[in-house]
């Protein structure tokens, strides 16, 4: 059985949120807190797109998760012309 996406959510992820009574939206995860018994998320704080509202959500409202990609390679700006 596959684990639900919300169990693996991490800071920096882009998530699709389907909050009861609200229109679904995309959000960036800025805070995740695990439970006392399990490391799975039991509280999340996100920045809703496009209005940039900071919202506390229940992780089970997350329907899809796009993990944060690799960090970009540093650029040598001294060699720039």
C-alpha cells in the first residue's frame, strides 16, 4: 500500500491543497511539525498561491506533493562578462 503524499511533506515542497469548504489551491510548505508518536506531519503552515496568504493546514488536506528539486549550482559571478 502506498503512503499518502501528506505523510512525506517537507519544507520547500509545492503542494496541492483541498481544504474543506474552499476551492483547491497550490501552496508552498514553510513549516512542518511531526507528532509525538510518529515523525509524519500532523501540522503544516503554507503560503497559498497566488495571494501569498500564510495558512495553517491539516496535512491530510494535501492531495499532491511536488518535492523541492535539487539546489542550483553556485555560479561564479567573477567570470561574468
